[in-house]
C-alpha cells in the first residue's frame, strides 16, 4: 500500500507510494475546516492525534481519510462528556 517511514507522527511519502484515490488537504485547509489555527493542527500532528504525510522538503499534507478519521474520533469523544 504505502512505502513510508514513521517519524514524529508524519509519514514520509515518495511519489510511487501514492494511490490515485488519495486526496490530500493542506494544514491550512484542515485548520479552516476545524476552525482552529494552523499551529494547533501542527500540534495535533506532532502529538499523534492526526496523521500527516510529508513529501519533499517541508510539504505536509493530511490524507482525506485521516482527516475524516480524526473528526469521527473527536466527535465520539465529545459525545461522552458531561457538561
């Protein structure tokens, strides 16, 4: 499936590891969707709460599937809390 190495919760991707069905979001797009700052998205990635892919250099992208998994998990966590 993917050729990668794990490092600080960021998957390092090479071009031949991509699948045609993969859709990616930028850090900025995820921040806008979640209504949080870009730094908070980077913190989620660093802490392992949100999986991201690093391409050449400092290009970081979040797979759509990983974003949706994060949203589903975080929604489930907030349903169980008592106000």
